[in-house]
C-alpha cells in the first residue's frame, strides 16, 4: 500500500521533514507519480518488528535485579 509523506510520518511518529530527508538520501524507497512522492508502507514491517523486539529487551533488562557483588565483604 502506498502512502503520502504526511501519512507515513504519522504512521512512524516522525516529522515530515525527516521523512523527506530520508527519501532524498535514499534510505526510504519511494515513487514519484508526477504530483507527489508515494512511499510503500510495506518496507517498514521489519522496522516495526525490530522496534517491538527492542522494547521487550529493554523491559526485560529493567526488570532484571542487579546481582550482589561477590567481592564485597563486611569487615566491621
């Protein structure tokens, strides 16, 4: 499904200027139909999968307790 730059920016939660910059840099594939730039939204499925995986890993990291250091000795 092809979307405009504005729709893509809303979907990704990014400013439109950044989407335009990424299109011109070639980091986002796009098609110019004569009037506007259209972006295939299917290319972001990997991005969303990786984003969800990273969020899960961060949550696991935050919930893991810090182990006690075995080198600490109480010498009072």
